[in-house]
């Protein structure tokens, strides 16, 4: 993801700092509408090169769905 992406926060308090009790979070990339997840790295298996896995609680995904009006 480019450092120039326009992201809209769908969850969390706004700080975006995992060490400050504001993780995980879900954002929408305004360029393509895809969701971007910020969270703790999941190390259950190695994803393909260029991809990553993060774990998020169900409540965070539900919060993002409400923010999107789903």
C-alpha cells in the first residue's frame, strides 16, 4: 500500500496506535474501496509474499459493517 493512500477509519477511537489501546482497526481505501485491517500480526502460517494476516475480534468487523451501512 502506498504512503499516499486516502484511508477512511471505520472503527476505533482515532489514535491508530496499537500501543495506546486503539487496535485493531479497519479502514476503507478510498482509491479502490478495499478494506485495510490494522492489528496484531497472526503467525499461524506464512501467507504468500506481499500478503499478511492479522487477527481481529468479530466486534470490530461488525463495527466496520455498521459504519459502511451494511
